[in-house]
């Protein structure tokens, strides 16, 4: 198991505030931050039903388990998860286990998740032929629309 440092800080996240005000919801300003050798993870409650998990750095053998545990800890019985990997510099095959773990965790609660991937994520998904297996989007707004309307008609997934 990979050791990670986690702390809870009371701060105002600009993205969370902007999304909450746009959706006319109040937002819990607490942010959970964790880090390991090669990556940093941030969890922000955007609304009472949606948490944004942002990742910066490299997802590899040293960090994939830590990300999986962090993302799973952000899940809840009434929480959808938006995983933002747009600032990831490297995404190795070990990171695919994060997606399957998050799929199981959210499905177990009857919830949904979506992924915003940068070039390294999309490149790996194409290389292993899994572009259609996960709810992957190019932009945060598209992923938010998908999660917001998941009880309506399914939104189209996009990959570069």
C-alpha cells in the first residue's frame, strides 16, 4: 500500500464557488488534499451531490493505489464523482485500476462518475482499446452536463 499524507483544510476553492453559484447551490468550502511521491489529489464538494477530485502530477505504480483510495474515500451514498485528470503529466497502465475501482464504488451506491482526461489519459485509453469503457470527456463542462443529466438521455462521450 502506498503511503499518502492527507489533511483537511478550510479554504475557498474558486472552481467550487463558481460552479456552486452557477448552479444556485451552497457549497461546503472544505477541501481534502492528499499527496504521494508523484502526485497531488484534491477533493472539493461542488454540491451536496457532487465531488470534484482533481489530480496533478504522474499516475504510475507509485501513485495509482493512493489515487484509487483517495477517490473511493470521496464517494458516498449520495455523491457522484467527477475525476479531473486534465493536469496529469503521465498516466501509466496502473491508473486503469483507478477507473474500475471508481466504477465499482459509485455503482455500489447507485451513483455515477465521469472523467476529464488530458492527453496522457486519452492516449493510454486509445492504446489499450478502452476509449468506450469509461465515462471520459475532454472538458469539465461536458462531464458536468453528463452527471447533471444522467437520469435523462445519456450524454455522448468524447475522446480526441
